């Protein structure tokens, strides 16, 4: 077997050690690595913030959906109270309604839409118009269905009848 020093026409190649890097190259590589590290930290922080916002948004959507269902139950109790005020169950239903409203209050939900308010298309849905000179134009004269809001955010607009000035018919 020929040794690596023998000359049979083939040369044995030995790997030379890498050239020593300069201190400047080490510093440049360190600066690149630090930059990548800082960018990765920033990306992670942005991801955490986006994830938290997404979780908050989904929680708010679920809460709103639950509240909308709750409003329907309140509407049913209110209709029952209006239909038979002489019924012996009236006081029990009134107590249930008060308890339901207390739950909404603890959740920061306020009822919106009251007779005498100025009509606001952001908070009210006009379902009718009543001609009258007894109140100013565009005043809520009847609330068909209460609306609800959390702070400035309307969850469900109130359905209302709005006033407009009476028009005298010409003869």
C-alpha cells in the first residue's frame, strides 16, 4: 500500500487551518448577531401584543353575543309584564327583571333610549314618526325596544318613535 509520501501520481491533500479572522471581522459578526437578536426580540414582542389584542377582541365578541341573547330575554320579560300587569306573577317577574338589569349593570351595560331624548341615529333606530307640536322636532316620543351600550359603544340601538312638527292640512 503506497504511503502518502510516495509518489504514485496522486497527491494527498491536507486541509489547511482556516485563516485567522481579524478582530474587526469578529466585531462585525457580533454586531450582526446582536442586530438579529434584537430584531427577534422585537418580533416576539409584537407577536405577543398582536396575540393579546386578538384574544381581547375574541373575548369582546363572545361577550357581546352573550349580551345580545340576554337582551332578548329581558325583552321577553318586559313584554310579559306589559301584557298582564294584574297577574299574580307580576311581582315575581318584576323581581326577575330587576335582577337581570343588576347583572347588566355589573357588566357596565347601560340602557339607552328614553322618552324625551333628542333623536341620535348612532344610538336610536327610528321605527316611526309621530306628528306633534307638544315636543321639539326629532324628539323621542315612544320607546318600542330599549337599546344598550357599554360606554360609548352601542351594542343594540333603541327602537323609537320620533316627533316631527304637525303639518296643517290646506283646505
